[in-house]
C-alpha cells in the first residue's frame, strides 16, 4: 500500500483469520503503540486498587503531595474527567513534542496544576495525555516502583506478556520507512509522557493483550481507560509515524491493526471495517 508516495506497512490481526502483513510490517518487531499505552496504565491502576495498594478515589495529592488540593482523583485521571487539558502547557516542538517533558518538567508543573484546569474535576470528559502522565507518576509513588516495573508487576507478568516494553532493543524496532527507505526517527516518549503513550510492543503481544484483557478477562473487568461504543470496547494510539487501533466486541470478535506512515483516522476506520467484516464471515 502507498500513500502520497510513501509505503504504508500494515499489520492486521483478528480472531477471524491469520495475520495479514504488507509492505514489510511484521508481527515480531517492536513498534510504537502510542496511546494504547493508556490501557496498560489504567489496568495497572485497577490492579493496584484490587491489591489494596491504593484506592481509585484517592485524591491526587495523597500520592503527589506537591500538587495542590484540586479534587482530582486517580479515577478522574483514568477516565479523562480530571479537568486537565490534553497537553502540557507551552508550545510543543512538532518534530519531537515530548522529548523535553521529563520527570523534572512534570515536577515543576505539579505545584500549579490547579491553574491548568479547564473545568472542575468530574464535570466533563476531555481526553488528556497530561492527565495520564500525572496518573503514571502517582502510580509510581504509590508502588515505589518505576513505571516500567509497576506495569510489569501488575499487568504484563499476570498476562504472561513479555514483548511490551518502554525500551525495546534498537535492533528489534520497526520504524516507518522514509526517503529512499531510510527509517524515520520516532518520537521520544520515555520521559514523563511514558504512561500516556510511550510503550512499544510487537503486534502479536499487543493483540494478546487485547484478547486477554477484553475477551478472556484474565484481570477482571476492563479498566476505565477503554473507550466504549455500544458493544465495542476499543482504544487507538498514534505517534508521528505510527498508528494503532485495538478493540473487541461483546461477542468475542476482536481486531488489532498497526500501520506506519498512515493517517490515524484511516487506521481507526480500517479497524472498524475489519470488525464489521468479521460479523459476516462464515
């Protein structure tokens, strides 16, 4: 497949057929999964709550005491109802927008986080990468672990998944092809933004996660991170050159599509279409 002269490597996995690969995509290479990371973060939150480490209704300032009392709870952050805006304040560089947003930058932001609220917590839903960065920091404080350690402990190990990580082997990364096929540089997502969109995964591991969380329900009810549309639970994700759509229907049909050099909205549409097609498959 090509788009505007570019190859669009595509990987499609579903319960209905064998993996479909095109233009050099692979099921066993690590790719950026963008905001599908939020599902991992949200699942860690619910698992930590089930283990008694914290409560979903804990106020943010319990775990991040430099934050003022705002009424924001951990569940507000997971549900995108905290009142925090989509992005950290300030102009973000287009080429690598989150590179400078490290833990020190987040720590400088926390004491004035009340000044960023667009509405009172719990009043409205506004998708927030910043909110998930803050949530990840709170989970690390509550668990006394790094983000990578806590998602391994509470999510990946219980699911028996090893191919999801914050720091994949550079030799195993699959990047979007650019000019003359040279790999495009990925966004830097391993700082404070990591819990919102920084994980890498092989497509087969991401598909396993979808099945084990949404179909098999190995860790109980799905986390509040998942979006819902009638009988469909889903989430998508996008970085500059990678996009993913993952979802499962109540009847067990599921799909995961990962594409490079693709318009994210087109990846979403392809995922929905794959689910519709599976409904009519013999």
